[in-house]
């Protein structure tokens, strides 16, 4: 019988130069599974707990040596010798070993790194690509990419309150053609912004962060770039927004500092309706605060038949929170981030619940990424249909697209 023979964690750097952890799981047949854990900047308050050392002498308090020790000692002692093909049992036992509601004893980052590495090792042992090991015969769909080409909010230093303005190349039959269209639009946007005197430096996720204040201005530049690239806006290319509204919500008021405006929840519903009437928007992520269930419900009621209303901070990949959203008709799609919940099995269960409830599913990266391409395989394995993995620059983002090109081939 093949069993887990060794487990080793190490500290590496993420795409922002902050420490994160990487885990190697070795099996008795010589197979190796390696996984690295990403980290978010704009994090929801209900996410599983990311364990950091908070020792200011090391990486400004961001080192993850405690989490690494938890893997190398406690997780090693518990799981060495175990069957690597029993992913759900291993993940359940990891949760029991931690014993807390949000994984703050071992750390969700420690738990997730091990959980992902076990899956990789098992796939390697079976001589299967990861997407096929997880998805089996059902895995047959490449995702439509959500490409973040203008950054704002917590991901940029400009005056744009909204976190991401994205393009979605929906009108293509091949992933590689959709990807090419995104690259061409990205470079035409670069030309346009440069011509208008804006900086074309890129943000955390590889998109541009021009010093603009208004969402309409950002979307008009994107629209012009699509046309300049020879594509039809509203036919081949559509627009998607991540508002990350929790970042500008306080005391029942949404404050758009860049636009010098304030909105109540009801007024923000109208704001979104108006924006969707002006531009071919097919998806809005976190249009309201993570506790504003009624705002999500009202917007879903008004425009949910033609626009995807996505819960990220609202659901944090958590089955219980998703269930509340389903019962409440708050949103009609969920963003999936492995490190929000902490194990592969819990992630799969949340995706299954979403699909069974006719919710859209988007597998997503984090702003602090690594070169690990696990989410590319996951999006194909589960036929998610959509992936959000940043812009068309920075190798931590393009690595995910390149993996999807390999899978398509």
C-alpha cells in the first residue's frame, strides 16, 4: 500500500515579497506533491484564520514559522503513514486536529498547504494530471477568464474606489483565442492610457492603476481599448467588476471618496442598475458590504436575470454562508478561494452546493499569489466555467493561464 512517508514545510515568498508557506508531501512510492499557499489583501472578516508570527523582527511580523512548525511536527506526527488517496478523510481529520471554528490553532494556511500537497502527491502517484485526478471523467470544460486590467481600491494607490475592472472574453469557442483577445486588449489599453498621460505601471494583480477617480471613466477606457483591438464589446468581450464594497462601507453608508459621493444601500442598488445600463456588464462581485444581505438580495432581484451577482467576502467559500445566501436569494454566484475555507474537500463541497443550487462558480486567485497553478487545474476539474486569476502580466498571474493552455492542448 502507498502511504505518506514524509511531510516538509518551508517559508517562501509570495508575489508581494511577503512570506508564505510551501509544503512537500512525499509518498512511499517516490511521488512528490508540492503546494504553495496564497494570501489576500482585501480579506473578508469571515475567512479562515491565516496564522502569522507577528514578530516584528521577522518580515515586519509576517513570517509563518509557527504554521511551518505545526506542519513539520503536529501534522507530520498525525498523518505520516496515512493513505494519500483518502482526501476527504484526511481533510476531515485535519479539521478535527485543529478543533477550532476558523482553523486558528494550526492556521488555515498550514492546513491548506498540506491538503493541496496531498492531492498533488496522490495525482502524481496515479500518474494523472491534477485536474483529471480531482475531476475524473466529468472534467471537460475550460473556464472563461476574468481579466483584471484596471486596478483600484485596496489593490492600487489611485483614487478609484472599486477594486477591479475586468474583461470577460465570452464570445470565443477556444480558451487560447479568448486569452489572445485579452492580451491584445491589455496592450491597446496600455497605449491608450500612455497617450492620455497616465502611468502604465501595474498593480498587485498585473493590471494598470491609472490615477483616475471614477468607475465610468475606467470603463470608458476599457471600452475604447476593446474597439481599438478589433473586437465587439457586448458580443465577444464583456465587462466584469469587483467592487469589494466592504472596503468603502462604514456605519450604513457607502462612501466613494474618488467620486466624492455617498450612498445608502438602496441608492447603491440604483447606482449599479445605471452602470449596467451604460456598459455591457455581466458580473459584479461584492457590490455591497459582507453583512449587507438585503443589498445583495435587492440587486439580485432587480438585475440578477441578466447580471451575475457574486459573493466573495459575503460567502468566503463557506458552505453555511452560501446556504444562507441561497435561501435569502442574496447573489446568484460565488467566488471560490481555497484559502478562505482551508481544505480542498470543503472547497469541493461548497462548489457542489453552489452548482446544485444553480449558482455561478468562479475559481479565484488571491492578490498575494505564488507560481503554484493549483487553481487552474481546479477550475477545469470542477467545470467551474469561470476563473479569476488577474491580468495579462506578472508571471504569478500568467502561470495560471499557461497551465490552462497546457490543459487545453
